[in-house]
């Protein structure tokens, strides 16, 4: 175990904000702030069912995942052109860089857009160009993960993969998101097998609202390398043991879990339980424009709500995010070194 310098408790919030970290569970459409939604609506001549920014914000009173998705898809309707996707991603990456995110692996939902007649090339090229410019101008590394919508059919997912084939060099992997209950991972066994044949990384949302069985399915059928959310794993001791032994990361999203009523309150969140069980848990923002905070907000509010979380947990969470990423080993080592320097500074040594 790494010997950490002692961190005075009053320095912990500053340490959380300053620590380098990777964000591995961010839906780029979920970073679309109300102000940008209305700006893009004006630019593209899209009528919205809300009078203005404040009315839209007031609609963010979610009772479950589906009630969120209904508004999420309405917000995405303003995205029509490559420049829209570029602007959205640059705005997120600027916020992430300000939160000391050194690397982001960004989910995008092409079916949300292609179903409205938006070209796959507009979606991927806009996002990819934003990632390249953010790296050059802000030093943040970012890659893209194409997510299939699980409430649609596997045939639809195959059609989406076919559309993306000429652009596969611009993505690092595929994921599975949208309405979880009633749509087990097994529904997408064939398309994920094809993605693995193509050399793509594979991740999947499982165990947010769905049962531990969905996590087993994501691991055994889809061969997922990471589980997005996964908080329901605590209800299955055998699954917890497997996740710990095989070092399968969980991309946990505390504020999202609270906002969607997965937990009644952040003080009831099981992040500490996951860490104490030896799981490779990470902290992420999910859909920050809708859930009340970007990644640093998730760190600071969760640590404030769970006094049992310590500076060692902060170290572990940041280190886990590097380990769980699909970045190059040399980059992971460099980020870990920056983490060590950050802890030394906050201990008063640097």
C-alpha cells in the first residue's frame, strides 16, 4: 500500500478539486446546458416546448431514469450540424479541464441523432474535431465511445455500427445505455461480439436500476471491460468478489444516482462500501447539465455527504480512474506522478 502524506481535513476539498483525474462516464449530450440548448435552438430554428432557460431547469425533477430520458432526448433535438456537436463537446472539455480532468472518455448516442436525419459523419466528426482542438489548446486528452440505445433493437444497433464503419478510427469503443429495466445485456450479444471482432473496447451500463444479473450478463455475454454504474452489485456477494478479483472497473456517478432516486440521499450512497470491498470504483458526472454537477461537484458533494471517505479514498478514486481508462500505459504513469505531486503539495511538502 502506498504511504500517503498526511492531509489535514480542512485541505481535503481543495485536494479533491486539484487532483488530476480521468472521467470515464460522461454522456456528451448530457453536458448540454440549458443556455446552449436555447442558443442552438435559435441558431437552427428548432422550437422547444419550454418558454426559456428557467422553465427548462424547473423540469429537471426526475423520479427515475425514464423521466430523465424524456427530457434528455428533447434537449438533444437542437443538435443538427457538425458545428453543433463541436460546440457542445468543446464546452464540456473546457469545464473538464477546469476540473483538472486530464483524460475523458466520452459517450455519444448516434441513434438519437440519425433517427432525426442527422448524418453519422456530422456527429462523429464534430465531436472528434473538438477532442483534437481541446488536446492542442488545453492539454486534455479525450476519446469517443459510441453507445447503442438499449430500448431500440439489436438490428438498429447493427445498422448504426454499419453507418459508423468508415469512421471507426475516430472511436475507441462501444457502450450500451438508455432505459435499463426490461432491456438486459443479452439483447445485444451479437452486435457486441462483432464490435469485439473489430478491435473495439467494450463497456456497458448495468446495475444502475437493473439487478445484479444485468452486471453478470454484461460481463459474461457482452464481455464488458468496464461496468458503467454497477452500484447494485452490492446485493450479490459473489459478484462483488468477482469484480474485485478481476479488477473490473465501475464508473460510479453519485449525483446522478441521487437525482434519479437510485439512492434517496448522497449520505446513503454505497461508494465507500465499494472501495472498502476492493473494487476499482471511479467517480464521474454522467449527465452533468441535468444532474447538478460536473466531476468535481461529484467529488466534493459526495465526500461532504460521506464523512467516512478519506484522503486515501480520494487517492484511490483518482488512481482507479487512470487504471480503468483505455489510455496508453505511459500516459497513466505520467498522470499518477502528477497525482503524487498534488498530494505532496496539499500535505504542505511541495
